[in-house]
C-alpha cells in the first residue's frame, strides 16, 4: 500500500531540502541586490542612465529566451535545471568579484554579468515554479508558496540590515562573494532531493514554435488568467522603473548612506514577513479573487510614499516616510504574489506548467528591459521624483484591469479541475470539483 501524503509539508523531506536551498539562494541574492547597485554607484560612478541599463541587463533574457526556455524546461528534469542555473550564477558572480578586487571593474562588465545572470534566472525561475506542484501535490501548493514567500521576506528583512552594517567595514564585492558561496551550497542541497522525475518521451515532443504558441494560447484564451497577465505586465513595467532607481534615489536624491539604505530595505521588508504570515488567513477572509484585485490596487497607493518623502522632507524625516510606505506596500505585494502564483499553478495542466510559467514571465518580465531604460530617461530629464510619480499613476491604471473584473466578486477561484469563469462572471463547468463562488 502506498504511503499516504503528509497532511502538511512539515514532514516532507524533499520540500524541506528545496526550501533550504531556496533560503540560501535568497540570502545571497539579497546581498547582491544590495551590494551590486551600491558598487555601481559608489565605485563605478553610475548615473541614472547607467542604473537603467544595469536593471535592463538583469531582465533582458526574459524577453529573448522566455518562451523557448519554457519549452526546454518542460523537456528537462527540473531539479537539474535548478542546479545548473545556480552553478552558472555562482561562476558569473565569482568573476565579478575577482575583476572588482583586481581593480578592473566597469559598467560594461557589469552589464555582461547582468545578462548572464538573467539567462540563469530565466531557467531557474521557470523550473522552480514548475517543480513545486509535482513535488508537493496540488493540495499543498498554497502552503508551499507561502513558506517560500516567507523565506524570501525573512531574507529581505535580515540580510539588508546585516549587509548595510557590513558595508561600513567591508567592500561591496565581498558581499557579492558571499552570494557565490550560498549558490554553491544551494547546489549541494538540491542534489540531495530524492523526488523522481520522468522526462517526457521524445516522441511526445512538440516542435519549438508550436510548443511556444501552446503556452501563450493557454494564457491568452483562459478567462481571468488573461486579465491577470495583462495587469501584472503593466504593473511590472512601471514598478521596474521605480525599483531600478530606488538605490540611486536613497543615496543621491535623499542623500543617505549605504547603512541607512540597508535599514530602509530591512524595515520595509518586515511587511513581507507579515504578508506571508497572514496570506492564508487573509485569503480565507477576503476571498481568493478579491485579495488579488485589492492588493494590486493597494500596492501603488502605498508606493506613493516614496516620492512623498521628498515633498515632505521639511516636515517629516524622509527615512520614516519611506520605511512606513515600504512596510505597508510589502504586505500588499506579498499577498498578491502568493495568491496569483498559487492560482496559476492550480489552473494549469502539469504538461503545460513550464510553458505557461515561461509565457507568463515572458509577457510580464519581457517589459522590464525597456522600463529600466525608460525610467532612466525620465529620471535623467525630469528628475527621479517625477519618475516615481509616473510609476504610481501607471501602477494604479494597471490595477484597474483587476479591480474592474470578476476577480472582485469571486471568493473561490477555479483550477484545472474546476469550472471556468468567464470575464462576464458566468461559469462553465468543465471538470468535476468545487465550484467557484461569488458573494
């Protein structure tokens, strides 16, 4: 008799290994997210345009490789993809550290490193999102995503504070070197996962172009999912503009030091932990559809605290305003991410997961290389504060595509074994399971 699945993921050893490996990667990634922009601004003299180019280099692969990567991931063992992606990121960041320590660092080299890291990240993210459902089962997807999001939030809280303090006594390349170590250890832990994966037979392979079209068609033709991807893509375009200039805004516009930047990032990310902790209860209370729409609208309204910090600087400490706005915004962003990722994973057939996630990332992240440059141009010509207000307005408009939709009326969202809910709110049952409910 087969062993029944654990009631929770607490006793799921393979998930625990995936969770531990993800935690190590997140620690290193948070250090790099803090140290790399500081290295560019402080050591290489990067201006607004240079920061826009750096941001674009780190997302360009989602535009160029996003769609075919999903097809390739569906043909591979996803654990192997995770391992090779972590190894590539470790090698590239190791090269950045060596070049920086030898005194040959430059922005063009950082752009090249950013492109290489983005290629690895494309494959890692698609494989990571597609691996979880098969590893833990549909019943535990929400719990798994909540735990992984909590890990991200904890890393975002603790690492920037420690990193900001360390930057007073060590150089930013040293912090990047820590990321190399965490990626290597992550590879070791991923190698211990025992979950068996079967690659699909070659005779079932679909040619590359039709396979890419299949992933895109699933998103475009699936009600609710098509609205979600459009709104998320528009939001990503504007939010990337804001976050590409965040470090520059704190260091150069508000004239704060690197340690203060670390404190701001940490204090803001505490909201991410709170969001992860309350995600399941908040979803049960508010409803699966409603929480996606309402959190999408709340995030840009809270983001407005960043430019307001500049306007209110004579009356209130800008650091306090940014911390409060960032804290509340991270609660909202985390609620949105946990809910929409779980919805997508439940909705998609297993054989399409890689292509669906790749298509979703292509449509969403494919806008980011352009937004980084557009944000740099706006900031260079009209100032960083004006650019941040453009972000606020753009994100509010993007959220309206979810607020003015059936998401607001639905308590329970459909899945691949549930009914399909159309944009007019009507439902068509395709397979047997619980119905979507609206109140």
